[in-house]
C-alpha cells in the first residue's frame, strides 16, 4: 500500500537532499582589461613622447597654489576661460594669504565669467584658509591631504601632484575617460576604474607625462564628436571600431609641423 505521506515528505524535503536547487549562481563581474598588449602600449606612448617630448598643461599658473586654484576653477569650464579670468587675479594673489586678503567678493569679481563662480569663489577662500591653518600656507604634496581641502577632488589632486610635484598620477577627465573606452586602452564605467587600469598598464618611464599626452590627444585628435583619425600617430595600432584609417600620421614633433599645412589638411578633410 502506498504511503500517503510520501508526497508530502518529498515536497518538504530540503533543497539538495534529492532535489536540485533552482537558485542561479551569481554572475561573475567581468574583469576589465586593455585590448592592447604590453608591447603595443609601450609603442603608443613612445610615439606620444616623440610627438610631444615635453607636454604642458594648458592652465596658466605661477606656482603650486595658483595651479591648485586654476584646477579647482576649471570644473565645468574651459582652460581658456579660466586663464582669461585668472591672469589678473594671480598677478595680485599668488599665495593663500594674498588670496584670503582679497576676500570672497573681490575674488568673485575676478572670476565671474567662469561658470558657478560664486560657489568657486567661496571654495578658493575656504581652501586658502585651510592651507594657512593646516599647512603653513603651502600646498601639501599628498593626495589624502589635498582631497580634504574645499573644492578639491581626486582628479584635481592628481593634476596638482603630477604637475607641481612630479608624481606619476593619472588625472582622468572626460577626454581620457572617452579615449580609454573608445579605443579600448583602459575600459571602465567610471574615472576611477579607468585611472586604476591606466596606472597599471602604462610603463613607468612614460607615467610622468602620460595624462597630458592622453588629454591633448583627446582634445585635438580623438575628439568627442568625430575623431580626426588622419591626424593620429597611433592609427595603425588603434583598435577602435570608429577609426576611419589605419595609416598613422607622420611621427614628428608638433613644433616641426607647418601650421599652414595643418590648416590645409583640415580643410581637405572636411
């Protein structure tokens, strides 16, 4: 005779004891990797080094403090716009004490052509106070200390550490974030992910100028709307599906390029 409880026992038996669990395993997070070999990465940055042996940031400054202020002001603003606003300001206030003496209202009048200028004027005064109070009026050579200053985030800290103190940092802006993903050099959803991968894969001998090379490449060649692949010195190495040519541009220092020839080439490419 069939045991009437058999079905009930089977229904209530713990998963794994005679029944396969229906729980799906959690998907593994995809490991982000560069599309390029170490030799290809080295060659990319070797060419950037030939093209721009001593790249310079485009924010005008006279010391670490004015650099810090300029980078803080550059958020959601162009470098050209920041330079125009800060030339007169830095001529009279190139130290935290001088800046603090001007006061928030006067600083604001100098930078009112920059977006979010009221809030930025407050931050400039507040960070000047913090530098005087906590660091003897000097810009600290330390990321953790820099990001504690008003208006200073990780990207700003990385720029200052690189340009003012020579640290091998990678400040990921919109240009570098775009290039990292567009060409597959350092795929990542966030600036921090792209930064971590770039720092890992770029040879140390190139790290001093790497962030400037990538920014300038993104600003003038691998542009957001449409890349000028005909001007790209790494077109043959590039793995972007968007690229329009595999013929690299001549590998010469940019100072050796005739600006008239560049202008004519730009017209021809339109």
